[in-house]
């Protein structure tokens, strides 16, 4: 894992990957926690994480998600981030949720950890965490 220890915004794909894989130690999220990075997420990532059906079908899955999110600081959607997200969505033809996540990373000057690099790599001013 390259990249120096620091503050990283987590995309929903990182959380979903962790929840789905049986071997948690192989996930990027596990490695980020082990390397003592300070982890953050947009409130939209929080919402998307709870949108999976299995979260509502199994209490154990919901409890695991709560435990994972307990170690991540959640940023609210502020007007300035909302405005930047609108610009990113229009400029790069990006889904609004991804645009909000990108704008959150840019606004808070954080690297973005994602499994969907192709969706985000074209955005000016956004630094991606290299895994």
C-alpha cells in the first residue's frame, strides 16, 4: 500500500467491498484502518452504505456496518459542497452522488479512496489515494 498515512475520504465502493468479502484482512478498508489513517466519508456514502437489501434483511450485517462506520467521521452536505458537486456533475457528466463525494474530498483537501478510479480520475483538483 503506497501513500503516506493521512486523512482519506472513503467512497462507498470501499465500504461495500469490505462488507461483501469474507476475508476482511484483504480489503482496502481493513488495511487503511491497520495503517492508522484518519478516515472520513460523505453523508451520501453513509446513505448508500445503508441502501443494500442485506443490511435490512440481517441484523448482523447492520451491526457490522454500524461498527465499520463508527471508525469513520461523516461529513454533512454543506451548500458550498453542493454547489461544487453541481459543477462537477455538469462538467464531467458524473452521477450526482459521485459528484458530491468528489466535491467533499476537494473541499476538505482529502485524498479519495475508491474502487471506481475511472469515474473520478478525470476530475481536476481531486487527488486519488493510490492503493
